[in-house]
C-alpha cells in the first residue's frame, strides 16, 4: 500500500473532534492531506509519539486519539505498547506505518525488517483489538469499523517506502504549531 | 536556580507529608518506574490509592511523553523515577520539556545518596553529577532532604505550570 493512499482513506473517517499524532515522514504527508489544529505534531524524537498519545487519551477521555506511528519510531519505544495495554485507554487508536526503513534518516533498514511482527507485539502487550492490513481495498472498507472499536486499538499498515518530501521541520516543531494545538484543544 | 536541602543530621522525611503535598499540588496522575529510594514511602502508598491515578511505565522517557500529553489537557502529572532514569531520559527532557517549554514535573529518588550529605558532595559519581547536569540543561531543581523541605513541593509544581517549564524534586533520603 502507498502511505498517502492509506492516510487519505483514514482522513475520510477522522472528525473535527479527533486528535491525530502523525510521526516523521507520515507527519509531512498527513498535514498536507488533513491540515487541522488538532494535529499534534511536536512529540520530540525517539519514538515518543505513542506516549504523548497515551497522555492525551488519559487527559481527554471524551476524544478519540489517533497516533500514526512509524515502525522505526515504535521500535525505539516498544515498552509503550505494554504501558498502553496496561493503562487500556478506550479512546486510543495506534496505527503503525510499516515500511521497514528509517525513512526520515536515510532509508536504512530497521532491525528485524521482515521478521518483527508488530501486530503480534501489540496483541501480546494487551491491546484490545489488533489489525494487520496489507491491501488498500480491505483497509478502505474496514477503517470505519476500526475507528468504531473500543480501544486500545492497534493497526499495522504494510506500506511501501514514500517518495521524496520537503521536510521543513518547523512545520512540526515550531512554537506556533504547539500554540495552535493548545488553543484548539482548549476550545474543543 | 538550585534550592538546597535542609541539613539536619537526624532529619527524616515523611512519605505521608510528601503525598499530601502532591495532592495539594492538584496532581491527578503519577507516572512511575519504581525507584528504591521512594519505593516504600511514596510509590507503594500511592499505588494503594486511586487519586492520583498511578500509571506504571516501562521506561522513564515514556513518562515524559505521557506528562506532556496530559499537560496539553490541563491535567497535572508527576513523574516519579530514579536518577538513573532521569539520565536515561535526558533527550526527552531536552526536547519535550525544555525546548517545547512544558511543565514536566519530576520527583527523582537519588539512588545511593548518603543521607545528610549534599548531592554534590556524595562519594557516588552517579549522585554528584545530578545537579551539574540539570544546571547544564537549565532545569530548575530542589533538594528534598528533610521534613522542612517538603513545603517546597507544591510551590515548585505550581511555578512549573505557571511558567511552563520543567522542575525536578530530588529526594535525598528514603521517606518513611
């Protein structure tokens, strides 16, 4: 699957009330596809987006919190799967875009590429529902149902490596981005 | 920036007093990896209650992210860890707490610190370097060594949230 096709399918089911945390390469695609002040873009580095998502899910149980992780990012914070499984927030939806590479850092392969089973890890960590998608048509048909589940929900998206991107990191880490999110969340 | 602890040779630290201060600070979540200094006096009693809610994490930098997310929701949180976990989380604290300007409040047990000895004068390298590292990062800290220091906790947390910056509360002896 192409990442942008998956994100476009997902965006069709994301509402104005949802919080979305896209990571690295996915973030640059996502903010073009679905620009919105409730995109949470400043989660530092080293795979912490899923942890930020857990904080948001605990802090705002009235909202769906959707994290769109990378496989390399998730490997840096694998323990968060166990933490999320234990905390069991019903409003947390954890997608991982699995392309087997550190795409934002030169395209080098992740450890365990083609061996690691992200869906299996999530299932063993206590996620309530786990999906594994490798066919866009199936994903498009099921994404609505996925987002209607009681969480924590995990979905592994098998994607191809993305194309070249213009990566202006101020679009993710600039203070204006965080202020826009903070203001939007307070008003929402 | 630093706030020295009260040096009382026979000093003790009451865990119940610290927990009262945590609650007085309107902390709703305690996020923790167990730390031997605070295990019995703080973490165990906190685990027996429901307010604040305890979130157990696998690694301390997860906690920085969780507390960050909660801060955007205007929910107060405290990260209860050991200085080894603080060191392991330096990049998260650097990026998320300091550079983003978020009120990440950390209560840090000082493993192997000698009671009554200021951290900088500890014989333990892993204790001696804590305050210089925090100063290099520009992170405010307070020593909580004796009962008289406990009253620093709530104002320190209030200030962190008011000024949107991290704070570290260094627990220098095992609370009873």
